[in-house]
C-alpha cells in the first residue's frame, strides 16, 4: 500500500512537470491548441527541381525542317513569324521566277526554231571554205566532206560530218554544234559568232569574218535572240538566289531556335515539391508547384 502511494505520487509529479513544460492550463479546448502547437512540425520538401525545360536540339531540328517551328516551341513567337514570312516569300519568288524562266525559254527556243537553220550555216561554211582557210590559216579540202548533206537540196545535215568540219577549220570555229533540241544547241547559236551565218537575216553571199584582226558584226536577229536567252538566264538566277535564301533560312532558324531554347531555360525556374506537415501523431502531405520566370 505504501509502495502504490509512492508510485502515484511520482506519476502526478511527472504530469505536473510536463504540464509546466508545455504550458497546459487545465482547460480542454485551450490545452488542445497548445498541444497542437508543440507537436506541429514545419513542411519538408520531398521532391524538387522538376522543370519545364526546352530541348535546344529538338528546337534546332524542328526549325531545320520547318523554319520558325523551333521558335514557336521555345516561345519566341515574333521571331517565328519572321522566319516563316521569309520562307513563304522566298518560296513564292523562287517558284514565280522559275516559271518566268521556263516561259522565256519556250519563247527564245521558238524564236530560234523559226529563224536559225543549221543547213544554212553548213552551206555557207562549206561554200566559203577558201575564205575561211585564208582568214583562219587552215587548209581544209571541201572534197573531203561530200557527206555533209543528207540530200541533194542540201537542206538536211549530217551532224557528224558537220562537227568534223568545224574541228578541222579551227580558229573562230571554236565549238562543235550540239544536236538540235539540246540545251547547249540553243545556247551556242546565240552566243558564239561562228553560228551567225545560220540566222535568216544573214546574207549568204557575204564574206563574214571574225578573226583577231577583223570582227564583223552579227545580225540583228542574233543580237535579239541573245537578249531573249539572257532574260531567261536572269529569271533563273533570281530563282536560284531564292533557293539559296530558303536553305540559309532553314539553317539560321535552326541555330536561332537552339539559342532561344537555351535562353528560355535560363529564364524559367519551375520547381515542384511535396510538403509534409506533422499534426500531432498524424502526417499530412501537400503537393506544391513554384514557378519563377526571370526577364
């Protein structure tokens, strides 16, 4: 009995000490608040650094395929609009001028087909071989070219024999005429003076000369045709420049997209955490997202 009394006295003493240590007042409602404040533990971060970063490599590949796409992905909408506008404009110009070049090519080829004759060019050459030998210094024997024409009217030419004759003459006969319809065929007859006798406004009775000492003028049709062909080349040059702009636009946009993605990552700080709160003997977890955008 004495022992039990001592034990109860010790428990009462400890309870009193605990009550004094946490400041209990003997009021149930007030003591619950005091107990909560003494058992509450502040929030703890369980996870951290989950961010919405952009991939510079992905941004670059997107813009390499479609200029401006990587900028949209990286949030650079104004620059995306610029690259897209440049792409559309360059493609439109390229297609338009390529079409103009094609139309101009049809025009000058039709003009040549109507006004330049390979048979006339071959006839004048063989008929004036003595003049050419004297002017150029060659020694071509016209009897070696009996197969130059494929008919007695001399309106159809044996192309192999014509090329052989051109090679033997030399001098300002510096080129072998390509076959009819070839791209080089249409270029040669409006570029090199040796083909001047084939134009319909050339006088077959003239002793045309184009050596180092004397350079007779070409005919008006030769000059006009050269201008038509030059315009076609100009159109194609613009189309080619547009293609270069398209290619450069893809690469510049890709580099800019990678840089924009890197800049985006430097400006954006996004963290997600799960906070833990201890309420008495119970633990409570609260997810939180913190985002900071640095300008």
